[in-house]
């Protein structure tokens, strides 16, 4: 399915490297887009394209945290709780997010809409606390903004500009 | 000091991500200058500028290029855009808002080392930045700055984006090469160095986004112009990323010689909520923390090394006086334990023990012996880890103990009294 649906892209991609194996990560992303997560079938198709053993491909997929080996929701929320975000309240806010959605870390809502994961630094520490939803940034988070974002994404999906919602800086406290 | 925009030029020229705007402001002039010279002359100019790598190690860029053998082909350039050091968020701003200057810098560097293929290794999370870079590459190609026979010079270069997939270790240059080749992102033994045996065992240079983005301006204006800022050994500007307990967190591009005091208290507006400064981490989370007595240290690689820390990635994380050091250590070692790639046992097992002990101290269930043991484990990791990840994990703990060991002992004693009043 992967090979049929994305043949032009795959062919172009393989042309970027002197060895096929180097297309591993980009192909795993492509397979994840096609299947929603890396099913055994998806892994096998990637292995076939690269002429590798599926075990080999699985080993690489398992190393990286952005590859999902289990089903995930339509929107994957990755919430940063690393030191710079945690200094401005991210841990408390992350607990609030889990409570609001009634989830444990890594869980998916019963309607299949949201999966929540704790993320490592998202390189947005100047606008902390921060999270990504399907790789779009949502910055300067507060409880109110979290409620607002969840409702908005549930109703309308993600903003079409690919930039997420970058709220104005929080009021500065002196 | 005023901010100087060599890299963050979009702060003054909002639409600089558009090709036409970029060209109207001197875009691709630096590359034109480079292409009129021999590759060796470009390397020499960059050496004279003193430009140092902005990824973390601060190695002089021109010197790194000079290690590439002339007679081995193909050669590769990798732009390290795996920005993931907690407290660092400059490369993403550059790629998102000033993408053409990065692309121009990549072409200049590739020309200097005579690489015909360049990969931008970007974090998988950076989808908007990747979109901006793809647009910039397409525009550069359409105007003859990429592809075959660039501007009639006979030089050929293709730039490809290669996504990373969520592993901090892939910021380390040899792990990055393994990751691009499709293997687990684990570091390789050095030597041989990537300059001679990099991607597919061919000569490869890995440069950070900010480093490369400086190049067009250095080529356009010359080494002397660049050296008007900073110090003899750390010339130019740096983009300092300020986060944590300050009034105005954000990126500030300043002469590299700026002091922590000026950066934190003038540019970033001082400590929030009227609190006082307890400590600051000057070069991304992996740099050992410093205290208010170090506020007048200039934030250059050498000055910070002399003060017992490091310049690292330029991420300045500010901690106010309400912050518990036990909590900070627990956050730090949890990160390294999570991101340890598992290749070498000092890091894999060391970070495991560090996290267990730090969590126990934080929880109040620890004794003085646990505080001693966390230090002992960190000392045992010293100079035994395969790559800088494990070394960072022990350095941050050692750094915290240097100034706050008493606070940790006090912390466990107070909490033990609270937990076990009858036992005292």
C-alpha cells in the first residue's frame, strides 16, 4: 500500500542517498502517516522497500519516540515538562491536562480524539509552558488556554497555517 | 550593549523569509563573494573571522573545515538542526523566520569544503521550520543558487531535508551520522573524526544552524567587520536564549562578550515576581550552574569554562530563590536517564542510579548517605562515558553540589524529621 500510494515520493526520496537504508526514518514517517501508527504491516512494507529484515526496521523504529508502535488518537498532544517549562508551572499544568481529559500518561481518549504524551524539550522555552498537537506549537499555556485549545481543536481541528496557536506573551509580573 | 542582528535579521526585516525581500537586503551577496574565490580562500576568511561552532563545543568553524581531505570524494555537509538541549530555542527561530540566510550559509560552507550534497538534519517536531526551509530551497533553486553548475561556476549542490525522530542523542554529531544512515542514533568512536570518516565513511562536516547562518554576513562584510563584536577568542554575536524565572524570556542576539548580569537583568528584565536570583545555567541544561557571584562573567566559551561551566548552546536558564535544588537535580537527571541511548554502561547505569537517588532525595525518604551516594555515582561516571550525554548528567550534579550541597543535606534532614518524628 505504501509503495503504491506514495511511489513518486519514495522514488525521489531514495535518490537523496547513496544507500537505500538512509531513507529509513523518512519512510517510517510516511508509513506512519498512511497507517496512523507503525503496524507490523507498515514495518514490513518499509523493510521491503529498503531490502532489509523487518526486525532491523522495528529496532530502529523502537529507538525513536516520535514513532508510534501502538494506535494513537487523531490528535497527539506532546506536552513539555522539562526544566525550563517546569520552572514556569508545566508539571502542574500537565497534570491538569491529564485530569481534564481523564487520561494517564500516554493514554488516548475513548472517542479516539486525543492522545497525551509527556515530551522532552520542544525548543520553545522562551514561550513556556508549551505543547505540540500533531507537531504544531501551542505556547504560553495556562489552564484557561488549555481548555480553549482543546475545545477549538475538537470542534475545528488544527489551525491551517501550520504554525499552531502562538498566544501573546503572558502578562509580565514585576 | 544593544542587540546586534547578524543572525536574527527578521527582527528588523519582517518578510525576510521571502526570497525577494531577502535579496533586496543583500541576500545571496555573501554567496556571490564566496563563489568568486577559491574554496581555500573562503576557509581562510572564516578562520580569520574566528567564528566558533554554536552547537555546543565552540570549535572554530574554519579550522573544522580545514580538516577535510581535498582528494576524497564525495564529501558531505550536514546542517545540525536537532536543537533539543533544554533551554535552547534559537535555531528554530532562525529556520522559521530567516530561512534563506541559513540556506545561503549552507551553500557557502558546502562550496568551501566542496561537498555536492548537504543534509539538513532537523527534529521531526519542527514541521513549520521544515516547510519554511523547503520553500527557501525551492526559491534558491529557481534562481540558480542550487542544483547543477551554480551561477556558471561548475559547482553543484543539492540540499535535502532529513527528519530526526525524537532522540536527544542525535544532536551529538556521530550519533547524527548513524541516524542519517538509518541506524540507531548512537554515537561512534572518535577518531576517526567525521571530517575524514563521516557519512558512509566519506569526509563530512557537521555545522550548527546558527554557525551556518553567520556565514553570509561574514562573507559579505569581511572578518574584520565580524570581529568588531565579542572578544578575540569568541568574536561576533551569539543568540542567547533566556528562559525560566525572568520577566522577558526570549532570544537575544548580543555581542558574545555580554555578561550574565546584563543579559538577565537588562535585556530579560530581571527576576520575575520581584524574587532574587538563586542560580543560572549558562549554556543549555547540560552546563553546570553558576551563582550570583558569577553574574559579571562574560558569556564567552573561555570565560564560562574558567568559571567552571561552559558556553554550550547559549541557553541561559534562570532559577529564582524559591527554587529547590533537589527538584532541579531530579528534573535534570530524569532527562538524561530518559535520553541515554544505552550504548555504554557508565551512562546507561549511571543515569539510572542518579535518577533513583535524586527522586529519593526529592521525596523526602532519603538519608544523608543518599546525598553522598548521588555525588559518588556522579564522580564515578566522570570521564568514563562514551559521549558527552553521560558526562553532562554527572557534570550538572557535580556543579549543583559545588554550591548547594548544604541545601541538599538540610533538605533531607528537614524532610526526614517531618516524615519520621518518632524516630528522632
